[in-house]
């Protein structure tokens, strides 16, 4: 983001314990203490190369970037603000999947975020998904895979179930590079593999091209 431009959304939004899952709140508290974050995703708005954007960044240090109700709500609110402001949404994913300590309330975030993105799509508001390592489970099966443009960092793991589960299910040996960003590029699941040092410049080009055609404003 351009220096000094970022304004955070929903900074205090954090998890509760809807199922009274043993030890869950202590785990959340430890993650907060270790990372300085309230939750496993940070959202906000600012500019990138002068272009206004809404941005979300998931953090794997926070309970492996798992998506509970708070993470899903933060991301959905960010998507809704991108729609309201008619500016592009950028989302950096890093996750082990749904936060199972919250049961079905975590799984429903897949549908909630997907519905929010469908509204962006219907209004022509650009959504760029950026896959970092790892992006798996319910996150890979929902918003991470729904970008108008999907970028991935080199070597990033991107898939739903793990290698061992799939191999045991289909009783076949998978390729060594299975579920890597490069494998996904080869098979049409991502549009480009981009190193982190080149990510800002790549996103700036994407934003500039789309803004010049009016798409960044949903026109």
C-alpha cells in the first residue's frame, strides 16, 4: 500500500466461543498475544500506486489463518465496502481452512463470503485474489478461488484436501509438484505466479489497466 494511506476496518472484531469448545478462547488469547492481532485477518482501505482499493490480508501465524465467524465477517464487511465505494478488492489468503472449534458457524463463512463476492461480480467491481502459502480447506474452496484475477506466490500450496488424504482416497501417487502454485498455473487454476518482491508492481499494472477501462468503478 502507498505509505500512510492505509486505514484499518473493524480492528477490534474478534472471536467468541459459540460452542464452548474446550481451550478455544485460551488459544485465541495466545494467538493475540503472540501476533499483536485481534484476529486472523486484517482489512482496510487505502491506495496502491495511487489507485483506491479495499484490502484484506490473512495471517497464518494466527491459529494457522483459520477462518472463524470473526474472520468471515471482517472479510465480508470489506467486500461490502468495496461494493459500496465501487473500488477494487484485493485479498491475500493464507489459511489452513475453516476454524473447526466454531463448527458450522465457521463453515457458513464460505457461503457468506462467496455471496458477497457474487454481488461484486454482478456490479463489475474488480476482485483480485492473491494466494500465499498455504491456502487450503474452506478458504481455497470459497473466496480464494473466486477472483476475477488469481495470482499466487511461487511454491504456494493451494488446494482443498491434503496430499495424503487424496492419495488414500484415489489410491494413486500424485505428482511431486501437486497443489503448488506452478502446478495450478499449468492447470488453469491461477492466472500468474508472482514473487512477493514483484507483487506491488504487478498489482499496480492490473489496477491501472482496469481503471483505464472504467472497471475499477464498476462501469
